[in-house]
């Protein structure tokens, strides 16, 4: 204490320094708001026009053609900027418009800049145009809850993360009643266009709304949003039209920065394995990017696991003249063994720590779990379709659900035509830990998807890993390496001859500087027996304290810390890349609207290239749709994109697995991605995944 009289609280709260440091707005926020993203050449002109192209080919689903006849023949639209325009285009382009914008699904960094781009372009074309934000997602359209946007509001959220300006929601516009209410809202607001910012399901909704509202003269445009990175569009000839949805880069960088800190912690405290689950329910794009950003010791990629082939089982079956279908695809038990191998190898060279990255949806790529999910999805969907009461309301407790499954298994024994849930399924399911059974039976989301983020994926895996590590420890195969110099110093300090004890204790004493205890010495009892047999000790004597200390040092302790990265990343302020990307997406949306397009998804081609080569386009949504099972029935949806294991990005990660595992005497190869910021010139320009895939 300084000895000065304390300032009275009312005066303290009015002090200029107190007011400055406790303001809601800080210097970083001001800098973000003032940043003006560069604009693509085609969007920087006063006018623009669309150039339909037949350069890109799509195989059209018959059901999509049947359900979406008015937009199924849409083509890819290239956008050309124009400094001047003829009277007809000028009049159309600059007419007063009413545009509605809605966020759908989880937040993704950059959404506010989509709004800013649309708003700026609309007001530039005609200051009398009005832009509305529908509040709390699609419910805002259904219930006509809107907020008219103005300069102050838009300026307050430029380059800022979240969907805070108008909020978001997950309601689906999937019934005639909801659609009628949406039409009524659009009519009351005299909307010319509706912009839906969302993921694959939301853009699917955009296609159906475009079809339904075509007769009303309301244009509908979709914008690809998802941090999972699973909206990627290629045509039949693998031409990339949309390389990545917005928000992915920011989320991956946010996760990578936190996981990099854990790499530093792990290699400092040298006693923990950090298990990091990252979002990615269907695809492992985020895990792949995090691996490239951090060089974590182990990263699981679900798509790679799905392609796994057990050659030993195949060879065994071939010798027996049979075909083992279980050799295709990895099992949960085998995956735990793969993880154990890496842990054991690092421990052997004195590294009893590390970082493992796991995508949240990894279990969907595991054979037996995938089968369970498919079957249980169908069971729950069929129950809900045929009964008045919801499955989870009918069977609130886990035991109630298990009893229902037992009855289904009994039915399969009595009725051979019923194969959905048989006795073998029931037996295998009952072998799973109760917490995981409950996870697999939990309520599905509004789209009928299994909620992987709520399942303790890391606990499922790590429990199996711990069990197997204990077995390996009992077999003397899981050991901690000891530096020879440390061993010698310890024994000499105790007055013992290290050269006499070394060959008895360690299997590689003469070959290396990292000593590995003999596999047959698995306890203090077996240690004493070895010393007695070598006549270094009598039965009546205790093992020397220094020798016992070496044994205890060689026994690894597997300690884990579990982390989940999801909501923090999707709420992060966007990277410069996502700021620029999303602002240009907003400008693209207006260009499509001003030129009369509907049923299109705004996109930027060549994201993997230099900014000068970015090309704004409109992608027809209807030709991208196909039939997929949802809630037990076939439904038209936009296909999700998973990691291509043939891509350059994945091949680079695969080729570096051994190096990044660092199971050798050299140091780790952790990479520091750095924080997301707007200052300086070292901020990376785009995701590493895109950088690498651009090579091929």
C-alpha cells in the first residue's frame, strides 16, 4: 500500500483512466470496425451483369428436377463489372429494392460482413433501398419479426464475429403452413429478395423457397456458411466452384491457437496428454487444418479411418479360402490400439506427454458405431412416425430404451423378416459402457442428425486406450525411457556401479543413450528376482534405493486432459481472410439480386489463389441436390463435402505423421500458428488446406 488515502468509490468510477479501461469498446474493436476489405475487380464497378456459362456440368437428380422445375435449369453465373450501363440495365440495377436477410443455423465468423456487403451495395445502387434483418433465424420470417438496418447498426458490426446483429435460429421452413406465413411476411414487407445465410440444410431450404416464391416475384439467394468446411462445390469434372464455406478459416485458426498453447504446455509440464476434440460432425476438415497449423503429435482423420484395410486379416482369410468383410474399415478397438502405439513409442524415448486432435464425428467412421447410428436413427424415426408419442418421451430412462431394444431383438428371433435389430446387435450394444449407450440413444437434432458434439468421443476412445495401456504395462511393453547420463549419475551418487547394474536392468544398455527397462521386469518383485538371479542381491536384502528409483522412473503414468473446441471458435472475430471473403460474398449477393437471379448460391471462385484472381459467381443450388436418408426417409438435400484423402493437404499430413509424432530422441515439431489479429503483415492469407490443394 502507498499510504495514500483511498479515492472514494464514486470519484474512482468517474476517473478518466477507469472509464477508459472499462469501456465496452477497445482499440482492437475500433480498428476492426474501421477496416475496409478490398473488393474484387468485378464488384468494384458501378454496375454488373451476369454471364451464364455452360462451362460447368452437373448430373441432375431426377427427384430434384421433379420438385424444383423452375430453377433446375439454372446455370453458373459469372459476374462482370461495368463502369457504365445502357438505359435498361441502369434502370433495373438502380431501382429501389426491399431485401430481407436471415441467418440460419450456428454462427460462423464473417456473417456480419455478408450483411455489410449487401447493405453497402444496395444503398450504393439506390439510397432509398431498404434492407431488413429477420430476427432469431427463420422464425423471424415466419412471425414477421424484423429489424430495418441502418448505417449506425451495420457500422457497429463490421468485421466483428458472431451473428449478434440479428441473431440466428434453427427452425426449418418445411410445412405448407410455415411457407404460407413466410409468403405473407414477404408480401407485407414488399420484399424483392430474400437472402438465406446458412449451411447445407439452409441452402436446401433456399432452393425450395426459390421454387415456391418464384410466382410471387421474390428472389431467393443462398450464402454458404459453416465452420465445418463441409460446403464445397465441384462440378462433374472436378472444377472447383466453391473451395470453402466462410467461417472455416477463423474457427480453424482459433482452435489451432488454443491447441498450440496446449502443445507448449504439454512439452513444458511433460506429464499430460491433451485430447482435443474439434467440431466437424460429418467431415474432418477442421481437424486436418488444425494438424497443418499445429503439427500435433497425432491427428485422427475420419475419412482416412473409413478407408482403412486390415491387410493381416485379408491375408489370413485368403489362406483360409474365405473373405473377411470385417477387414475393411477400422474398428473402435483397433483405433485405440493405433493411439496406444504412438503413446508407447513416445514414452520409450522419454516423452510421456503429447497432443491428440480428434474430430467430433470420428465415431461415424468406425464400423460398428456407424452401424449402430444408422440402425438407431431408423428405429427412432420409425417409432416417431408410427406412434403419437415421441421416442424419448415414451422411454425417458436409459433402461426403458434398452428394454425396447431387447423387445426388438426378441421380435427378430420370432420373425425372420425383421432384421433391423437382431440378437447380435443387442449383445454388442450391451457391451458398450452405459454413458456411451446413452449417447448413442440421445435425441437427434431437428434435421434427424446424430448430435456428435454432445457425445464424449474422447472419453470413449481414451477409456479403451487406458485399458490397453494397462495391459501393455503388465506385459512390460509400455515403459518410460531414461537417459543413460541420468541413470549413471544417480547410481554413482548412491555408491553403486552403473556398469554392473545397467545390463541387468536395461535391454539396450550398450546401444543407445535412451535406456529401456527389460520387458520381463514389470514389478519390484520381478526386479528383485532379476538381481538375485544375477547374484547382485541376496534374498534377504532389499533392492537398493537408487535402483528402485530407476524402476519407478521407468513406469509411465498416463494422465489426460480433455478439451472441446467448437462454440469458442465459431464466435471468434473473423480473420482478415474471412472478413474479405464475406464482404465480397455480400456484394456478390446484391449483384445476383440486381440482375434478377434466384435459386443461386453466392460464391467466390479461386479462393486458393491470389486475391486479384478471385471471381464472384452464382452457383445453381438445385443441380447440387440429391436424395439422402433423413429421419428414416429419402429427402432432397445439398450434399456435404468430406475430406478427400487423395488431396494434397491430406497427403502432406499423412506423410508427416511420423515426423510430427516425434517418437525419437529429437525434439517435437510443434508449430505456432499465432493469434488472429489485424495488425502487422504476417497474418496468413488463407487456410493452409487451400494453399496445398492449389498445388494440384
